[in-house]
C-alpha cells in the first residue's frame, strides 16, 4: 500500500498581518498534482488543518474543495484526517458522516460507550484503492487533552492508555494480523523544535513531551504538531511531515513537503520525501546577526524592484534586524520609503542593542542622582543602553531641549 503523510496546514494563518490564502492554494494545488502522479491508496492529514478553532469561511472552503478534488482525481482514495491542538475537535468532526461516504474518515472528538472511550472508533481498516480487502489498520488519534483520558494521568500516560486499549481491541478483531500504522498529534521526546518563537504552542517545561516508543505497535507513525520535518530518534518509525509553510522566521530554513510511505504485509517497506517549495520565501536583512541603519538601507537598495502588472503573490516576506547604536526616530519612515518600490512584504523590524556588560554599570544611589545634572543623567543612561558615549549631535539637541525647558515658564 502507498500512503501519503502530511500535517500542520494551518489554513487561515496570518503571517505578521499578511493573509496566506494564495500560499495555501499554491500548496493544495501542488498536493493535488502529487496525488495524481503517485496515486496513493491513503492520504493522512495528521492535525492542525486549521490555524484557529474558529477558521474563516475561506479556510473551510479550501479544505472541502481540496477533499473533493483529491477524491475525484484519485478514485478509491481513502483520507484519514485528525484534529490537532489548533483545531476545534467538534467543528472538524461535524461533517464526519457525510465525508465518510467519500472514504474520508475524520477523527476529532472522543466518542464514548458509557463512561469509557470507544476505542474501536479509532481503528480504521484500510485497503488498496482497487480493493475492498483491508491490508492495514490505522490507529487514528486526534490531539488528546487532559479531559480525554482518566484523571491523574500525565500526557504520556494518557496517550499510552489509548494505544494500549486500541491494540487490545485490535487483537480481538478480524484484522488482528494486519500491519498497523498510526496517525497522531503530539510532541515526541527528542524531536527538534523551534526554541525561539514557539509557533507550535508547546507546554512550558516540556510537560506535554511524550516518548514516541508508545507508538512501537505501528510500523509507521504519521505525526503532526512539530513543524520541522524529521524522524523521531528511537526504535519506533515515528515521523513528522512538518508544516507545509514556515510559521515563523525561525523556521526559515525548514524543509517542506510530504512523506510517501509504502507498507506491505511485513510492515514498513519504503519512505520517500517529496519536497515542496512554498510560494513565498522568507528573507532576513542581514542574513545573520544585525546590521547598522546604513547597512540596512543599502541592502534594501539591492532588492529587486516591483515590476509592472506584478500582483505580488510571490513576493518574499521580509524581516529586518537593526543594530541600534543610538536612537533612530526616522528609521521606520526611511525603511518604508526605501521599500516603496521593492518586491517584498515587510513583516517586522527587530531592534537589537549592543552587548553591554551590565556589571560595569552600577545603579547610582539617591545621593549620586541628586548631585547629577540632567546632561550627566542622559549620558549615563545612553552609555548603559548603547554601550558608547552619546554622540555630539545628539548631545547638542539634548542641551537645546534642556535650555528651552529651563527658560519656558510653567503654565
């Protein structure tokens, strides 16, 4: 059997105020072409289909349009779609019965029999496109919250509780001898994550971190949640497909795409990574570290100009990191003016201060402060913040302001 694994679409995402509708349409069009070329038996979408629990109508329309195109272009295709932590479990599962008629199986909420979870509901026998005979069983688990498993269990214990019980049910079923694959959405221990911008919304302190060995019952585990595509270190074959678009500038160099997995009666046979190039790239000035204001404006001057009739759909997102050695009140205006005819989308300006050894600047006492002139106070603050003396041009402006304040009568 041939399986495509994808996750973390985040439909409806806004990147620093810029909507990403065209970017997502570009990805979904690419994925339709991959489906036509590869003709898989199963497509797994492992959570975070949407960016928010209450997605816009355009985001929902993109999902349903894609599902329709996918099932029309690949007759017999089975789609397994699970909810992630960004999704509304109930909302994503609302059309489940309708979608099931098109071989689309949605798992978002926890179904119960009396007080216990209905573990059979999360066991999906899957077949080849041209066959009705099951060849693998998929354990399809949505993102689990603390209310979904017995009280007092940790995240890892809760997920293990589901896997153990699903396997007990499977061993009593007619499909007990088939290879097992899994679809899940959690933070696996040992996975490489983005530590600087936290776009994955991980629990502080790693309390939601789970040992991927709990999925050892599966010959392949299709994971979502972590945005960097990777195989989780360990004995189990647990893989993150990665996000389809970069979700922060810290993810600028991440690989994007889908996993193409082949499984036979003996288990995992082959994995091929299919790479995707997003419509818009991420650009940082400078590439490493931070630049002076002059260097930033010079780099902007080297950017490509906007072309006539260019709709800007593929313009890269731009981040500027400026080393602020003194106050630059006109810098933002200068940047916007310089970018007016450049083919980029400005996202943010990050101001960085020089490294200053804080221990060399002791806080003055009240007596010392009372003995200081306003100019001396300003010099001290400037030195402490920027690591160098106040320039003469700024000092003169301060003295002019001080003189004006002294000679201006109180109202």
